[in-house]
């Protein structure tokens, strides 16, 4: 649809399913942390510099095995994480075993014995704490802390296996260096400096595209992207939609006020999108929001903007191109959440911005789930045509309720109770599409 008074791309949303979780690494030390990441099958270290008070995010998916440490010397406190195996669990521990044990003492049975029979003589260098953000107290999911050498929460010798803990896969972790604000003197010069925001753990990140789309269109489109999170893009409009739990990345909706009265069943779209946003909040899913030419078409509608407030992982991009997959968004998805490959789409207009975003995502190999009661167009016909086109192209057509329950997946999910309440509230509002267009 063109930028006529009757219609414009207001918002499209993408939800990506839960294929990864986030490890937030924070530096509370008085000196810089040179964060080295080593994968079990890769012998070169990835390096990030974290200034005092700074933090970075790491996205970890299934099949991961590696550690984080402060400094280039591997005789250091190790934060070890693994998602290997068939069980839907994340295994984690702290290790202070001195590396390079002598061949006749690789099975040393105590920390001092290991120190005495190693080339390094030490395995601790920085206080550290690992804190799950949810599921604490379930099975072996609990906070670990190692503030000094010989700490009891850490591996002291190779077979000290009771020190391994596990949380349900998808549980975000917070790793804090110097949790008690002790100063740390070990900090090595590093050739690579990283921003305090996220980098992938398991492979080199591609270079970010630096070209912007110049299309001078006045249409407005928003996309919600989620994978274990939710991504939505909306321009000013009234919406308060939660996002499904199995989304890898989320984008906040951005629906513009100027189109509030120009879209078929806009109140239903806003309500559905806002419910998805609320779900993303509950399930701690990342959200990506795009606005269409906001200098002329305005910002995201107030209802959605308010619902986005307080979300920890929200990225907002303005664009001219109809598809939400502009270089900046594509770089964000590829570089900051490479494990997220399922997306939930919400927004307007279905036959322009949502459709083009869907086709671009499918071409990039994403699983695309279009939330049918959170997308629309200027007319019922254009909406129906677009949904059918996306279905034929390989997208999954779902609903707010179905998407959220699919994200929760199991009544034992700790967020089942909260999401059930959310859906009950959502269903109190009439679905305009059921009444007039059962698509």
C-alpha cells in the first residue's frame, strides 16, 4: 500500500523462538576486565574489554561448550558453561583448578595437591558470581560464588563434580566479576575492544552493513522480532501485546498515530501486539522495534510505547524501506543474537511492510510466525491476501493465544501462571477479526 491517507505500513512484528539464552557479564571490579572466551573445540580466544561498571551480553544456544575468564593467562577463575547433550538443560560451574597438571597427577584429589603438581601453581585470579535470573531453587539451579582461592562453590580438583549445576535451558545468567567490589589487579592488554552490548560467543561476527535504504515512501511499517524473545515494530497506535516465550529476539512495536483510523480493525491489532509485548516482558524476550519515517509519520503509539518502558532488551530503528530487515536490523539479529532463528511478526500493513519483512526473513532462513490477530491493512481484502501470500511462501500463521502457549510449551514452565493470566485478560477484549473477517 502506498502512503495515501487511507493506509500506511504502521507496524510489523517478528518473534523469534527460544533457541538461546543470554549471559550478561558485568564488571564491578575497580580495574578493566579483559574477558577471554574460549570454546571447547576452538583454541583461539575471543577478547572483550569490560570497563569498571560496564557489561556485555553473550547469546548462547544449544551445542555450546566453553568458558569465560579475566585475562589471557588460563591460570584464572573460569566460568564454564555447556548446553551439550539431549537434555534441555544448561550446565554451569566455576573452576579454580590449576591448569597444566603434571601427567602423573592429572587425577589430583585436592586443590593443594593440584597446585603442587602443576606448572601454573594457581587457578584463581578474580572473584566471580553466577546468578540465574529465574528457576532458582529448582533442581540444581542456584547462585554460585567464588570470592577467594579455595572457595567451596568452585571445582577444586578434576573430579569435584558435585560443583556442576544446571538450570532449564533458556534461563538467563548474570556473571559478575568482583561481586563484592573487590579490586582486581590482573588485567592484560587486549588487541580487541568491544562495546558493552552483546557479541556472539561461538563464532566470529560478520561485519555490520553500513548502507541505509533511501526509499522516499511515506508508508509506515513495524516489525516485531523474537526468538526466545519478541521483536516488534510499530508506529503510533494503541497496543499492549505480550510476546511469545519461544522467540529468540524481540522487536518492539511501533505504530504511528496518524494511521490509527486508517487501518482495518486497528484496535484489535494494537491489543494483540500489546499482548505479545507483555508476553515478551514476562518471558524476558528481546524486542526489536522499527518505525517508518518517524520524522513525518510520528513515533510508536502511546499504548505500545508505555508497555515497552522498562524492558531491558529493546532495540528501536527508524527506516524508509518497507521491509523491517534493513541493514541495521539485520546486523543486530546476526551479530547480537546469532542463535535466534524463529520470528514472530506483528504490525501493519500486512500487505506491504509485514509481507516484505516476512519474505526477507524467509529468504535469510528464519522460521517466520505471523500473528494473524496482530497484523492488518487498510482493507480486509489486502489483509487476507497478504496472509495467504505469506502462508504460501512458507510462513506459519498463528494467533496471539496460540503463539504464547507455544512459547510457554509446558504447564511446568515457571511463567505459565503469569502468561495464563495475561491470556485471560487478552480474551476479555473482542477480537474484531472474528466478528468481521475470520481469517
